[in-house]
C-alpha cells in the first residue's frame, strides 16, 4: 500500500480589525495555498456572508469530485481502448441546511459530455462511468451519493 500525503496552507484574511467579536464583525475571506501552486482565494458561500467573487468550500468540494471522476474516467477509457477527444462537465449539487445551521450535501450529479473518436464503442464509453466510483479517491472517501448523467458524442472526421 502506498501512502500519499497532501499539505496545504490555509490563512484567514478576513479580520477587519476587531476579529470575530460577532457574526458580522469579520469577513469569511481566506487563501488556500500549496507549494508550487497559484493561491486560491476562498470565502464562504454568499448565503453565509461570503464573498461571491471567491471560491467557497462547497464549490471546491463539487469540483474535487468532478475532477477525480474525469481523471479516472480518462484513465479507464485509455485502458479500455476508448479514445476520448473531449470531456466537459457541469456538475450540480444539492446541500441541505438544517434549522440549527448544520447541514450536508444531499447529492452531487455529474453531467459529463464525452466525445470519443469515430468507431469507438459508445456503450462501453458509457459503462466506464459506472466503474469510476470503484477507483476515484474522492468518491470513495465521501458519503454523499454521487450520480452522473453522461453524454457520449462521436468526434466528426476531418474531410
């Protein structure tokens, strides 16, 4: 078994001079950094007093699920002899907020549109999406149901 470690730096940048004296006295802004990477400017969701121009944890959660699915799908397609020429996804997610403020994601739905080379087995290309959950590190680590509604297209041949 291989063990991989991941380290980031998370810095709150939202102290407006008086710290967290109350819920309105501070910004939710923060910066996520990792060596060798561009910083990610984050905040909370605007529904929770966040900056709408910054990434929020909920968006990053959905993004990590979609990224992991795509990367494993591409690997499985390559191993199965399916040539993918384009991949685009616009995932959606539903989060439930409970009366006391706690909550959780109810579902994440991926909507990958996959273009494969002419002659590729489209049925196999579709089935591979169902295998990704067996491998994707993120999907295997969360308890949110993750769905996908894939569209498989065939690339047009240049004349």
